[in-house]
């Protein structure tokens, strides 16, 4: 499986440790639609704005894409565009398999929140100082999975890979769900796992969330 890697930052560089046949495209080796057609899968960990600018070219390249880029909005009706082009893409705000488990717990919490008459939810996320978007994509996803009003606070300090804490507080108790990423390699492993999934043609055309892909795979 030949991988085209867009960007070689803190997380992108870890893809080089996880996969073998990888070619890096960056500011000194810019990607083109024609050049990308020589690869089996494209992986991106570019900043959101940079990735969004490349979307038309990536569609033109007609290759499956795995992206962990965050802090941008998808073009309108993009899932329909991919289905028309017979392309499958996987995206994630967090490529950790552990976060898939966290999603299950958060959704379960939403199902039982009616047990508590007085309650507040909050999410606090901590990342390294070079992370541009705040709140993080993972924190926003957690709020979406919860499906209830929830304040999000953000902190940027040191070289923290990613710490996300969801807190449920009532007058009598506090419940916390926490995910602490210890090494960026885990995100690269999740992205390469997704790339192999696409390479083996196991998904129909369209835009697929990583968490839902893993959930469907586990249900097989």
C-alpha cells in the first residue's frame, strides 16, 4: 500500500514510524492531482485551513483520503460529491481507538442523564501550545455525542498530546470520563488502520466518520 502523506508535523511524522511505503508532500514537495494518482491512499494531518484549500485537488486525484485535519468546515453536500465521484474518505477529530470506547460511554451517559434532576455537564480539553484550533475537534465531538448543553473550556500548555475530561456534576456527586493521549503515535496508527480499510475497498463511496467505521467493524 503506497501512502501519500500531506504534512509532516507533530502527528504526521508519526505516520512515517507506523507505515513503510510513505511519500511526504509539504511546502517543498507540493502535491498535484496527477502526482497523487500514483498512490493507493492519501493521509492528511495538515491544519484545517490548509487541508480545505486542497479538497478540490484531492477530489480530482480520485484517491481515497484519510484526514485528521480539524478546525474547518466541509464543503456543502460534500458526502454527495464523494458518492458521485465513487470515492470513499474517512475523517476524524481523533484517530484513537480508545476515543471510540469513550464515545460509547458518553452516549450511554446521555441515555441515563434523566436520573439526575439537577446536573451540569462540562468538558475541559488540554493541548500543546502549537495547536491552533480551540476548542479541539475532539471536545466538539464529545459535546455532539453527549447531546446535552455542555460548556467547553480549553487550555494550551507545554507539549500535551491531548487530554479531554467530561464532567457530570450534581449537588451530591461528580462523575468524570477522561481520555489522556500519551503518544501521538496512536493517532498515526488509527489513520494507517483507516488507510488499510480503504485500500481493501471495505467502505462504500461517501464521507465516513472514523468512529462509526470502527463501530461497524466491531459489529461484524
